[in-house]
C-alpha cells in the first residue's frame, strides 16, 4: 500500500466531534469539503446519548477503534479532523494507521501525549452530560450568540462516563511522521510555539511531530458554530 502522504487530493475526510456533539455538528463544514472534491464522513461516537447502563463499558479505546474501522473501510488517503476531545481520538487513530493518514487537523485542540485523558467532568446517572455554556471560560464561548447557544445546548448528548478520563493509548512513533495542522482559536503560530514549550508532555508530543503547522482562527472553542464558513475554508486549505 502506498504512503497516504504521496497525495492530498480527493480525500476521504473523517470528521470527529468533541464531547457531547454528534455528526450533525459538522453540517456547515461538509459542503465546502465536497466542493473541494473531498468526501466528508461526519461521525457520531459510540455511546453518545446512551444511558449509563448501556454505555458503562464504552471507553476512549472504543471511540478510537470506531475511527480506525472507518479508515480500514476506505481506500486511498484519509484525512482526520478532530474538534476538542475529538483531537485525542484522531491522534490515537493516526497512531494506529500512520501510513493511511495524509493529515490530522486539530480544531482548537492539540496533539495529546500518551496516557492522558481529555478532562474531568461531573458524572450524572452513569454518564457525563453537557455541563452548560457557563462551565467554560469566557473566551471559549464569547463568539457564540444566544440563539446558537440555545440550539446546540438542546442538541447535545451525554457521553459515556469513562471516555473523558480514560488514558489515551499511543504506541510507537509512526504518528510523528503524519503531517499535522493545529487550528488555534486565539494564538498565531509564533505564540502557539512559544506557549507549547511550557506545556510539559503536550509540548514534548508537539515537538516530536516532523511536519506541523499552526493557523489562527480568531475564534472561541466552537468555530464550527460561530464561524463555519471560515473554518471550512481553513480546513480545505490545510488539505491542499
């Protein structure tokens, strides 16, 4: 099988949402990918919206396995796009199939180091529900108007209790040869590279990537809602 990085045209693009979101969160991004001759595949992760009883055994590995299964079901080069906690998922999937992945795009998140989780949130009735917009820092939600907040808060779904805190499995070093684009909400490339050096294992992980670029979005944490056309165009540019 040829190296996926030999071409970046006409790719299958797997879009992985962050916590509490499903495939529909990419609805305003997929048309631009299709117009650029890519084939988008927006995914909903296992156990999203399920009860605590039904999702008790689902962890981050199951989310990664779901993405790897999608990669294996496709032919040719694949790009992975992960928003927020979805960045952990796509990075682990790229680690398992580095020769199939042409690029990983992180939407307001960074490549995570081995053994780390996404974050900790309150567990209610065996699942992690959306904590509400007030849970997040002001700069993360400042560009979301009230209508957008109301719509997407109503569309959120719980995630399995284990997923946010499960340690991320990352084996080998093949992932470091996969090209990476970090779409940073607030920091330009110089600011990001200066800051990431102080982020401990996250800084070490980023430094090991052989081909990495950083693009400032000028957005909060959910650009797919606050500036979807701009985000879509930047993703398309990253895949050229």
